[in-house]
C-alpha cells in the first residue's frame, strides 16, 4: 500500500470525497433527504464494487495494466473508507442525536475499536498457536470464524455495526503470521458466502417496483452513473494520460458497490431512510452493478474499433552520441545489462517501445533510454547502430524479438548480436538467423538454483559446480544438435532421449570415479550420516 500511496490516498480520497459530495447534494435536493441521510447516501453510493471490478480485471488480464493498477488503488481506498462510514451510520441516527451528544458515542466506538485491535494483537497469536498444535485444518477454520463472530458481537454491543466488527476481525486475521494458512482454509467459503451475499441482494431487490416506477428507477441509475463518471474520467486522465484507459476506468467503477448495500441497510435500520427510498436505492445500485459488465464489454469493443490516435513520435537521438552497445528492450533483462555497462563506463543506447517504461526508468535511473521501436530501420539508423560493436536483443516478446533480429541481420550483417531467447523453441528460431550468441533467459538462473540445491543436500561447492557445469555443456551441445532437426518432431524426441541416456552415463562414470577415490557422489546430510 505504501508503494501505491499516491494513487490510494491521493486519487482514492479525491474520488470518494468529490463523488460523495455531488451525490449527497443531489440526494438532498433531488430526493428530499435530510442532511445526515443525504451524507450517508452520498458516501455509500460513491463506493464501487470491488468484487465486480477485480473479477472483470482478472478475467481480462488487465490488473497489471496502468488502468488496472489505478482501479485497484481506488477500490482499496473505498474499502478502507467503508470502515469509518459503517461505524458512523448508527451515530447519525435520529434517536442518537436526540438522546445525547454525538461525541460520547464516537469516543465509545473508538474505544471499543481500540480494545479490539490491541486485544486482537495480544490474543490472536497464542490462540492460533494452540490451534496449529492440534494440526487439524478444521480447528483453525473454526477459530477464524469464532474470532469474526466474537468481534462482530463485541462491536455491536458498543452501539456500532456488527459489519464493522467483522471487518475489523478480517484486518486482525490478515495481520497475523497465520494469514496464509487462514486464507487457504477459508478459500472455499469466500466464493460461497459472496455468492450468498449477492443472492440475498437479488432477493431484496424489489423488481415490481421497477414496473411501477420505471422512470424514477431509470433516473436513479442514470444519475448514479453520470455523476460518478466525470469524477472517474478526470482522475483517469490525470493519472493515466490516456483517454481510452480513462474510459475503461470510468465504466468499471461508475456503478454502485456491495458496501453500499450494507450502508443503506444500516441507514434503514437506524431510521435515516424510509422503506420506500431504501428499496429504490437498492434497486438502482443492483441495476447499475448488473450493467457494469455490459458497459465494460461495450467500451472495449468501441475502443478496439476506433481510429487509432496518432502515435507519439520517437525520441530524437543525438547524432554526436556514439554508443559501443545498443540495447533493444529495457525490461528485466535489458536493465541489468545497462547497469553493468554503466558501471564500467561503456557508452550505450537503450531503445524501449513502452513509454511508461521509458518514463519510469528515466525518473529513477537517469540512463540514456530512448522511446522507440527497435524494429524500425530509421530508428536503428538514428541510434548509430552501424557504429556500434554489439547489439543486445533483450525484448521479451518472441515475435517482436525475431522480427528485430531479422532486420538487424539484414541491415548490419557484420554486427555482433547477443539475443535473449524466451524458451527452447525461440532459441532454435533465433539460431536460424545466426546471431553471435543466444542466451536463454531462465537457463542460467536454473543452473545456479540447481547448484545451490546440490550444496544444500551435502555436496561440496566444487563438486556441485563441476556437475552443474557438465550439465550446462551437455545441454548446450544438445541445443546445437537439436537445432538441426527441431522441425522434425520424431527426430527431436529421439535426440532428447539419447541425450538423457548420455547424461546418465556421464554421471554414472562420475559416480564410479568418486567411489574409487572414496568420495561418494551423492553424500547424505551430516545428521543423516550420524543417525546411520
């Protein structure tokens, strides 16, 4: 959360406060609600559906995108804002203001929350330690449910909402060292209970009311969407600087959310809303949530068919800069190569086609990174590739990688190319182009891990390194031999089997040599040796 603090507490707070103010004023003057009721309604309607939003982002694989991260930040702040909102609703009830001043009740609720948080930190660890000793998953699950129910009851006795108590219990459980075990234990219940929640919401929706008052309900739904949409779009343009991404963010979060049902139910129970207004608002929120997937699909289809905006021009590369190395792609691999070159004072030029990556890298590293597609001939000429000694092909997409490799080989046949390969098949296709070297991105890290595993199992460092080095040479030789037949599946399978048999024979020979020398190839750990 601290890493995303600007988006969470900056954009998130702005979205909730501005949306709540606009919705509250509309509820006060348009629906005739009192100031307190309008405030509660405005804050409740300002919240969006976390369940719908994250599910849609996950299905579309857009959570890692810039707009997905901003949507997550807004939803996270909304969930945090729901805690004080749920606590405040009973305190705003008409009876509460008539019976006593507001501040003693606020202090009472704050005191109970403080007791719950401090008591939970002190008691949860020993309780779950005892549950863990039993070594029964059911005991941990039952303990988590007991904590949730007990906390909800205690907070309810203090005059606040039981929903607030359950929420606090979840925060306490998430803060314990047993959180991962608890997450696994309650995972089957999560989808079930969320489904039951939405079933209850659907059953509570008064559909005959839609037939009796269609214009009013439609106006409520449309008003909710149209009031929240400009706020979300403005935040999207400010945070994303892309109209399409801002539109996606807007339709994703413009509807109501599940916390609104809790807030409105509390407002109804404490006399802030009458039954009729409560039913109208619940129905409007339900319909807005039902429209969310349809609106998301529609906006994605619209953006997919709209004329593309003129692309940002590539960065101008100074003609006087004479790099010895060109790095195509400034992601995980390219950054490490660039840092090593910079540490040795070797001039280089890095080309990256993602403007977000370029801006982030410039902000934090200060290296010579230029925005542009390394697969464009004019950009390669501007980057002085003809004067470079080495071309490092570090782009992660295999097709883009191969297209750039073909272009560089055709335009600069004498240039030494060191190419990154995503996998074995990608390596074969790169080898067809005869680069100077092909580096498989996970191969060498896997060898390091294998050596560390052998050392952990009792091999001395020299023996482990020798075995891993033998495997490396064997596999690289196999890669060269398989490259000749990689388009023939039968021969490829046969060569793999033969290579595996050869490797087994090599290690068997090593074992025989070590036995003759009195040093076992596969030593046992010291404790196992002693017990034997």
